[in-house]
C-alpha cells in the first residue's frame, strides 16, 4: 500500500513539474524573453504551491476523497493548460498574461495541496521520519525524471499541447489508482470513479484529436496543427492548417492566412502596377511565398520577375509543397520568374539592374538587422534601381497599431528624395495594414484594374488613400542606420497592443 | 561541456600567466590558429642596444619625416597638399599606418588598433579637411554641422554593457542602480557638459581638441595636478558605478586608470568633443570595418613613392657647420633590418613623427630634450582579433552592438568588424578585443605583454569572452594577437602641463616633433594636428606658400 502511494508521489511530482515547465516554455515561446518568463512563471508557481500547502490544513475530513478530486482537477486544468494558452494566444485578443498567471496560480495551489495530503494519508502507516524522507525522495525523483524527459523526449515528440494532456492523464490515472487502493474506505467510490473516467475520456479524446472531443477542444488542438515546420539558418518556418485556412508563421509572426491573403497581396501589388502599362521588369524583395509574384504574373506585359529572398528554405517550400503551390498558383515555377536567394541589401549594392516596379515585402522592423531594410540608406539604394518612371511599393506595418512606425517609413522614404504615397487596406488576420508607393514623381491611383481582383475595385480604391483621424499622419524621425528609430517606435507600439 | 571548456581555458591562461613554459600541460581545448602581430620588440631592442654598422650610402633630401603613423602621414599629406614633394618618409615597419593599421582575416578586414573617430570638433579643421577630401564629409568642412556619409556613421546600436550576466544598452550601468547613483550620473554629465561649453580667462575653450588650442587658464591647468579619481571624490562623486565608468573611459582612451590619469586629461575626454553633424546625434562616431585604417590610407594616398619602409632611425645628429650648405643639416641614419645596412639621410629639415621614448637612444647630444623625453610613460596594449564562424548570440538583453563592453573586466570589450555591413544573412565576423595593461606599472605591463605567447593570450581572451558568450570556443576559427609595448603616451598626474611636453611642442629651426606624444595622449586628431603643424612650420621655414589647414 505505501509503496503504491509512494509511486503516486513520483507521478504527481512529475506532473507538477511538467505543468510548470509547460507554462514557462509556452510563455517564452509566445512572448519571448525566456529569462523573464521562466523566472516569473516558476516564482508564481512555487508561491502558489505554498498557498496550497497552507490551505491543506483546512482539509480535515475525507482525505482520500479530497485527494482524488484534487488529482482530477489538476489533471484536467493542468492537462488543458497548454492548449488553453495556445488557443487564447492565437485566436482571441484576451489578456494572455492574466490567463497565464491565473492558470499557473490555480495549478500551483492544487499541486501544493497534493504532497501534504499524501503525507497525512501515509502517516497512518509509517513513522513521521519515514514519511518525510520517502515522500520527499520520490517527490524530487519525479521532478528529476520530468526535467530530463521534457526537453529530450516530450516536447520534440509530443509537442507542448499533447505533453500537457499526457500529464493530465497521468494525474487522473493516479486518482483512479487511489480509488482502487482505498476502495474499502471510500463511501462514494463509484461517484469518484465516474468523475475520473469522465476526465480520462475528455483527455484521451483531446489527445487523440478524434471527433469524440468537443468542438471546443478540437478547436484548441487544431489551432496548433502544424503541417510543416523547419528551422532554416535564418528563421523558424511554420505552416499551420485549421480547416481550410493555411497560415505561414516566420519566427512565430503570422505572415499570411490563406483566407484573406489575397486582400494583402492585391493591395500590395495592384495600386502600383496597374498604373504602369509599360512595366516589363519587376523586382520582388522578400516575399519568398510567391504570393506577390502570383499577382504580378497576372499582367501579360511583365516579361520578367526577379525574386530576391534571403532564405532558400522559403522559396524551396513554396515551389514544392502542393498546398502552397496551389496557393501561389505555381508562381515560383513560372519561366518568367528568376529566384535569387541573397541578402536583398547586398544584392542591390552589387546589381546595376533597373526595374519598372519593385515590391518591397520585408518582415516588420522588429529587430536592428531588419530595421536596416527600412533605413534612408536603403531607400536611396532602392531609388538607383528604379527605372525613370518606375514605382516601388513598400509594406509598412500597420498605420493603426503602429501609427508612428508607419509614418516613420513614409518620412524616411521622403528623406531619400522620393515622392511617397501612403495607403492602407483591411486584412482581417492582420488588421488595418499600410503600404507606401514611392517614385521619383507623383503618383495617381489607377482608374481601372486591367487584371481580375477579388478585393480591389476602382470605386473603392480612392478610399485606400484616405487616412481617417486615428491613422492620420504623425511626426516621426527619419529612420537612419545610426539611429534605428523605427525599431524603437515599433517595439514601443506593438508592446502596447495587448495580445 | 561548455563550462568545462571555460574552466580549462581559464586554468590554462592562469597557468600561462604564472608559469608560461608549462601552459601546454593543462587540459585546455585546442586553441584556434593565429599569428602574433605588432611592432617587433626585437627590432626596437636592436636599436636601443646600438652597435650597428657604419652608413653604407648617403642620400640628401630637403625634408625627412621619421615615422609613418598618423602624425608622419599627416605631415607628408600636408606637404603634398602644399605642392611640396621633396620629402622622404621613413617607416620602421613594413607598412605605414602606425596604430591605425588593419588586419585581414578570412572574415574580412578588421582593425589592428585604433578603430573610430568621433565627429570632429569645430577646431579639428585638418581632420575635417581630410574627411572632405575622402568624400566622407560633404559641403563646407568648417560648417557647424556638416553632413557625413552614412556608411561611416556608426550604425545603431552603438554600444552595450555586460554586467551581472545581462547586456544593457549604453555604457553607464543602469539595471539595479539606485536612484542616488543615477542622480550622480546626471550631475556628472551636467558638469562635463558645462566644461564642454566653458572658456578660460584667455577666451579659449577650456578643453579643446586639438588640446594645444585649449585655454592656458591657471585654474584649469590646476586640474592636471590631481588624479581623475581624486577629482571625482573631491566633487562628491562616490557612486561605484560612476567611478567604474570614468575609469573605463580613462583606460579606453589613455591606457591608464583614473587613479593615475590627471583630472585635466580625464575631463578633456568628456569635455573636448563638440563635433556635430547634420541629422545625427552628437555622440555618434565614424567607423569602418577596418577601424581607422581607411583614414591612414587616405593620408598615405599622396605619399606613395616617397616612403621608405623597413627603415628605422638609429642615429640623429644635427650638423651645424659641415652640412648641406645653407646653415647646417640633420643627419639621420636609417637601419634597414632587411639587409642590415645603414643609409645616411642628410636633411635640411627633420620632422620627428616617431614616439618620443626612442629619442634618448638615437639622438646625439640634445641632453635637455633627452632628459625631458625620459619623463614620458607609455601604456602597453593588447589587441586580439577573433575570427568567428558567426556572430555570438544574445538570447536576452540588448542585442549585439558595435562596441561591446564587459563590466569589471581587465579588458575594454570588443568591437564587431561587420557591424557596418548591411547584410541580413548571418555570417563570419571578427571581434576585436582590446586590453590596456593598466593594472600594473607600464614596465611590468610590458614584461607581461611580451613575456606571454600568442597561445597564452589567446586562451586568456577566449576565457574572458566566454563569460558573456559561452559558445565562443566553438565559434572562433582564428585568434590573432597584436602586442603594442608602447601603444600610447599616458597623461598621468602633472604630465600634461608639467613642462616637458611644452618643450617638444615649441617650434625649432630644424627638427620639429610631430608625434601625438607631444600632446600627451594618443588621439587621431592630436596626431594629425601635430603632423600638419610640423609640416606647416617646415613649409614656412622653407619659404613655401600654403593655405593653412589649422584653426
């Protein structure tokens, strides 16, 4: 009997540490700054365990039944913690950190209750010194086992969500085992067993991802259904699918959702290119997904498209994976398209080619390396590659969420001696998004679109160039290599956007 | 594994520091290859010890410049700009450039010594003229806020500090620093800003750069008679972090700690720079992947064909009567290590642009000058170039900057050679690590510096950099070590305004001293000013017309 209970201690301790690690890992994965995330999660978790231990004094009767119920609660809450956090982060604009710390506190309190209760149960059979010695030994052993298994086996093979569910299941199995061991002393064993079995069913269903799970659980699991994941030397590329929605994430930042990417890419390409009936040579910087190229290839007069993307893994993925090829209509395989995997800046420095239309589709300026691609030096270099009447279009982050960042890009383009024409479009998965057309001369929006479009119409086009009061121009410094103000604006502004 | 590497390297370097011959017996990880660079101490000692052969041939030139560092090159640059090309520049090493030379690694160029130029002050007119000539400064070189080529303006982030396991932006410690200390920072910076604007009773800037243009006000010169550290204490500054910062600044610019650097020199560091540029913060510096070598190359561009490298002055004698007709000449014997022969150059005018510590060993007569020259002390420096397969990672805290400083380190940190490149693709880079051996007296420092092998220094530098970057052992593919026994003059207490320096700064009829040593400290602007000033005085003496480059 006592051996069996000590084994439960081992399992319970493993689960307890696992939830802590999952919360810490998820927080650092989603929010970054792993040192802060891990120390605050571990700190709050240990503190909550202290609360649990203190609360244990108020449980005076039915120790075993309470223990079983606590196990079931830990199993369900802990088991679904990763899934819940992921779900909330990806799908809702809920205050993520509030939920994170509430969950950490709840699980910590419950886990804090476990060991004192087991010690009191065991006290009936063993001397106090043996109870303390053995329970704590197995407690720490369990923690050791998980701390090794977690990074080596569980996360790589099961992922965080399934690891969470797996440990939830273990907690509930401990409860079931306890019911079995103490069946003689439990008046309501059947009722407790029923609770356990229900929890097992939910957890197993969620784990298997089978149709038996509720829609809610299914949604949580599929939110994380990764169809492709790889780490290139430059970035982490993850493609997820939820029902018919394919999404590309680079370093955990959403790049597009197949449900509304046409809005983004039409807005990126057509307002500029539709005004250039003579455009023969087009350059795309970034945009290795081929979606902008797909829009460009709609224009029969375009003779060549040069795509310069840093990461060969991206262009390879988008010219081979069937679902992604379908999405970009095999744009990267077109004979008109020349793909070059190079540093955009270095390539521009070394090339002397000129283009009628240039699409600048870089990631948002979230670090100093990318910030250089939005600098006055970059736009001066870009200008040298524009044909006499050529235009460039620059994706310029959100004028709503990152208003000063957006207008900083506009100001910077102007500082390079180019005429900047800003506009915006609503892309539901991103929100309100901004672009800037740059040219040596003024630019007038097209009166018609010579190619088929799903989003843009001539009638609604003038509205794209109108900026409502909450996105209207604000003062911003010029983003120079030696000040990198854009990265600082961008960091400050996105930090204010609650995720 | 990484921790074991770190301990291994540290113990190897410790063993090396105490018992150099046994360094190989420890279980250190294999060291990356590399070479030992820097002025050859053997060559210097050969000159010091004398016994060289008699001159085999004699050459006559109107002007001889001895020393091809920034001051010698600047003198030649000014002579050439005035249309006067009858000069010869003798350089002891294989190539000119002095402390501003560059190295070449598989990961591209990197500095071997000096690596930046602050925005030139209003008075640093010669420096501005050079930058305009190189196309880096556009418009009027004497404008208040000229425009500089963006490629040479240090890209952001410019500097960061590693302290208590975390990188922060900027060099003044901020994390966990009490409000009282921060108030002291603000008060200190205010004081320095006031000194920057201050003028002496004679109307000159209190602290100008070139320093020769500074006020001679006795109240200001009195600051030369106490150490920077004592001045801080006297002014009520007791913040340990502020003291670290000021000491760091002194070691960085002068190769000596704030306990020996005079308060005049220490304040000069913070107060002399009033350079501004259009659209740029005032504290931005000019830099390039090869450090300051592009400036040395720019100065040397017009000197080609009139440079004699591998030629060390081993005897300098003024010959009043016998010389070249018009009232005497200077005989300079140049020893060429390549063939062991000595060439005698008889010059009407000599510009001595070599360090002054050489003077007592090679000058004949001139006892007063020799006596004065012996009062200089020179700081020994170590520079290590670590070629890395990739930039080191910064998982948390401020990202990699151009200048990366370690708190409480014997070293001054490192600069990143690829910082100015615009690449996105991760790739190899060179970290140039600097250490002034400032903890001990210069002679002891030189013994340490020259007594240890490349391997011992490389291991010590790797283990120091493994503190913030545990992966450095895996990343490093080469470690080249440069040793400078006499890297720079030290402006110690009483030295700047103590008299000896002024003796060399004064104009003389035949021999002019142009080295930055004459200013008491080694800055690009000082070396250039001394070189140009010596050239202009020489031109005047020779009756050649020129437009001055000086303020």
